[in-house]
């Protein structure tokens, strides 16, 4: 194994915010050199933009360039760290800013909390406004998709495995559905979490949580998943609490449940 690969597997390594910003400054200079007058904006996002990066945090940037159709991501390891740069055309970044799907509470923070490194301040303000511009129906649809695709399907698998006397699936499902529940809450309140690492903790501060969510969330956060019966019971409680919660949100799953075609029998 050569020295560079050995350094990769030894990482991530510890460095300070200032050391990481030196890398950012070099990246910005190189990007400006490459794109010149076509460069519209560069934003720093993630924990570094918020001044909350730890010793092992990575670098995350987005760049907006006047190059039609540009929509690429470069991601690499450098020294003791990792960097990611998203490159967008102007039309692409505006389209991405208004997208609403299940990852909205994590993904859109790059636009809401970006630290401008290059470009007009008004452009970053425009992106922030675009993130909050979609109608409530778009957020409700994303929530409904999580309920059907993640919770309904997951509970079916849970009950299958429990009926077979198998519990290996219970801990992983608990972790997965706790995260999905946090994403639903973020969508319901149009709240972007500061980082995926704090997703569950921050979700408990949001109001109007479904019955059963807190118990499951705290169990996962504590890593208390050895008791399959208790964990499965927490999952069932949350599943039972979702119906009333959806009703209070005015979200109706019926249109998604109705087949487009009648069955051929």
C-alpha cells in the first residue's frame, strides 16, 4: 500500500477550523481561476458554515456557474480530511432550491445556511426565499411518501419477521424509522436540521410530535436496542400514533392508496 492510501485509511484526521479554512481558501482561489467570469457564486455550507465543525468535520461547498446544464459533484479525500463541491448552473440551483422530497430537512440547509464566499449577497437571499416557497401540498406529499414507502412497508416486514420468531431486523428498523420520523417532523415544520448527526436530538425540540415517537427516538439515541420485544412495541406505538398525527396535519393518504387501474379479476 503506497503512502497516500495509508494516509486515507488513517483518516479522518484531526485539524482546526482555521486549518480547514486554509484549504477552503485554496479551493475558492482555484475555482475562481478555472471559471473566471462565468462564476456566479460560491457558498460554504454544513457545520463549517455554522462555525460548529469539529476536529474531524469535512468541507462542503456549492458553486454556481454560468454553464447551462451543469449539475456535478466532486468529492475527494485530501491529507487528513474530505471535501465535497457541488457545481450548479443557475437554472439548476434554482430548481434544486425549490425541490421538496424526504431529504428536504437535511439537504436544503446548504442553501438556507450558506456562508457566502463569492457572489452578490442578494443571490444567497434569493436561494433562501426559494427554499421556503413551495406550497404546503408539496411538503404533505413528501410526508405521505415516507409513511407509505418507509413506515407501512417497514411495519409489514417487522410483523413478518416477528411472526417467524426472528428479531434480527428489529434494531435496524428502529434506527431507520426513527430517522424517517425526524424527517417527517422537519417537513411538517419546514425545519432544516443543522447536521445529520444531530437529527434525532433536534427533532425532539419540534412541537406536535406523533404519539410514540419520543420513546422510539430516545431508545435509538441511547442505543438501547437489545430488547427486541420492547423495541418492537415502541415501533407499533409510533405506527399507531401516525394516523391521528396525519389527521391533525390534514394529510390524507387515500389518493395514494387508490390504484389507477382496477385489478384484472
